[in-house]
C-alpha cells in the first residue's frame, strides 16, 4: 500500500539522517532515478561475461541531494538508545524486542532464511553492529566470494579515503607555443557531457583569441588571428594498460579511456545498459572540434591522438562534480564506467599507473591503510564486472562500519549513496512483497548481480533503532529472482521485531 511504504521511507530515513523527504523519493536528487531491471529480468539470459544491467526511467533530476548521514552513535543518541542497554540518559528502555541484541537469537532468525535453496550452494552472511563493529552473526564471514557490484562499496571507499570528498576530475585544453595546435586532455571524467564540452570549447576559443604573454620579458603578444586555422589533438595518455574491460565490448561499460562524453553512450540515457561508442575519445574530440568551429575557430583536418607538449600553455578547463557526489551516483545506480574512473583516480593518488593493475594495487593499499581485513581479497576491477574480484563479508561490513565512524566523515557518502529498499536506485522495485515490505525504507544496500552471483550489502535499522551493517553473498545461484527474493528476506528480517520473520518458502 502506498501510505505505509511512504511512512517507512520517511521513518527509516529520519533514523539514518539521510534527509530523504517524500519528494526526494519521487525524484533522484542530483542524478536521474532508475532500476537495474535486468538484475531480475535479464540475468537469466545474460552470457557468463555479463554484468548487472540498468534500465532508465523518466524521472527528472533535482539539484538537491541528501545531507551526509550522521554517525551510528549519533543516530542512537537521537533515539534515546544505546547499543547495549536500550536506554540513554533518562529515557525508558525500549520494549521492542531487538533481534540484533542476542547473537543466538539472530542466528535462529537468519539461519533458516540463509538455508533458502534460492541462494545456491555457496552462501555467506555477516552482520555487525555499525556502532561498535562487533560481529553479531557470521557464516563464512572470512570466505572470499565473487562480489559482483557490491565491490563498489570497497572501491568507492578507497577513492574517498585517498582523495577526499571535495576532489574533482578535470578535463583541460592546452595550446602549443605557436598557438596553432590545441590539445584536448582527458583527465578521466566519464560524466563529461555535451553542455560542458561546448562550454570548454568556447572558453578555449576565447583563450586563443586573447592576447598572450610571450618572451623573456613576459610582454603581451597578439592573440590568434580570427582567420587562422588550428589543429586539434586529443590526449588520453593519463590511462595506461588495456582499454577494454576483460568482459570485452559490452552494453554495461564503455571502453575505459581518460577522455569520453556521457560514458560513451550512444543514446540519451544516463544509466543502465546502452549501446556504447567503440572509440569514445575520438568521438569526444570530433564533437569538440565542431564546438570550436561554432565558437569562431577554423579546425584544420580531423582530430588526431597526441600527447600534450610539455611546454604547452593552459587554455581552459572543466571539472566534474565533487567526489562525494560521484560516489553517491556510483553506488545508487551501480555505475560501472564511473567506478572504473574512480579507482584510476585512486591509483593516481597512490602514484601508480592508472590501469586495471595499478588501480588494484592502489585500492588494496588504501583499504589496508584503513585497517580492513583483506585476506583472500582481490580487486581486479573497480566495477565488479570481473569475476576475478574476491571480497569477504567481513571486508564489506568493515567498510560500512568505517563509513559510520564519526571520526571518518569523509567516508559518509558510502552510506548516503546506498540505494533505499523499495524507493531508489537498484532497489527501487524490490521490497514490495508481503515478506519484504517491512524492509522498505529501512534497508539501504548495494546490489550485485552476475549470472550465477547474487549479493547484497548495506545497512538496516532495527525496530529499536540499532544500525546494523550486513553482507550476504551467494554463488552458483540458478535463478536470479529466487536469489534476490531470498536476499531481500534476509535483510528484511533484521528490520522486523523478533518472532515476525517470514518463512523462506
């Protein structure tokens, strides 16, 4: 029913401090809303290489975005609760039974649900108190599993930790000393769109026409003649190694290059599967040349690849949104292109090659610096499309606990970016059955779907207001619908008062 679910999202968001008003449920904040429907509908038909899919909807963007979530202790304090006694100050102890307070009771609650055959023969489960990090339930918590897109929880955390939430990704132009060659330099921003590209071209044209300083005295020199032609080069040298993801050409991800527009999409979508350009850098440079000509320049010949000269003078630049916004988008819509860009930014911060291999080392090193358990883990890519990725439930819940730590506010976008059960992102169309509706609005979690792999990791608010972090990982699943329903029931059980969990059948 619409009224109860609206109440649930408002109540759950108030507890988590995510400031998701009812109006923000209908729209997507800074990013358009949508649901990866093939996490239900298309995984059956996807080949073994395939990843989770998206499908867009028509919701309009809104310039507002949720405020950063508070720490778990602040959440409990606002409710007049502590993680152990159920009371705070002069507040009377809660009379609601807490399924997370007693590990034995939690095991009795989750055990039958974890045994659901829909989860396949390989399944692990980890639940921790997000305030203390204490493990409340664990079955195979240290077993490495293929995470699919839940790996984005770890890779975006590494990016935030290494770069800080205010980091932006720049795309720039530089001019040769004689002013006759312009180089468009890719900085690794897959969110660059045509509007920003046009503005960059206009700023570049103005800079070329303006008087420049030259010579040892720094005296002003003439600007570019209005009838002179310029050559255009484009520089993608920031990235190294293979351009194609190991899954090959795929509607879920464009070639991984430092220069692209709209993630190489050939339609007007902003997330989800789409036909992709086979050469996003060249296409971007070609569009840029057209914008230069509209700005009054004559571009000679076709754009050509080329590295910017060391003595080039800066002309213009455009920057992405802040990293905290990019992380939220990555998690809410499981944006594969953006995830790969962020791990390469992490590699650059660690002075490693911006490649699959360099990013893997950088993510590992940054998570190690955060003191997270990394035994058996591997980050073969940033998006989770590579089946060589391995994480543990202990790692994912450890990351979520770090993000709830009041001492680490820079990591808070990892929580605020999680899809909300029944309302946003890749969980928009889940938590709508009688067995799972209690989790709508209270479960905030990252989904993961590959053929035969179904995962879910995030946070949930218990009836007493306790914030738990969980990770449920399943492998060799045979039917995505059955696996996702089982995962939703597991997370919903944490949001129910004890004794109200439904049967797995």
